[in-house]
């Protein structure tokens, strides 16, 4: 028992990876293919750790 929240979290993460894939930066891709110098900035990712969910 007690696996419901963990399984729900895994399902949520799996769905995000499957359907909400990384957004393609076409301008950066075009510059990279053209041979221009590209400065990569890591996109910020919001953490789910701040959210507290209570089971009823």
C-alpha cells in the first residue's frame, strides 16, 4: 500500500516525456547548421518538489 502517489508521479513524468518533448529552437538550429557560433542557454525547468499534495 502507499504506492499510489509514486505511481501517479511516474505516470505524470512519463506522459510529459512522451507528449511534451523538448521545444525545438529553430533559430539556434539554423545558426548551428550555417556554421555560426552558437551560445547555448539551458532552459529553466520548474521543480515539482515545491508543490505539496495531500492524500484525502
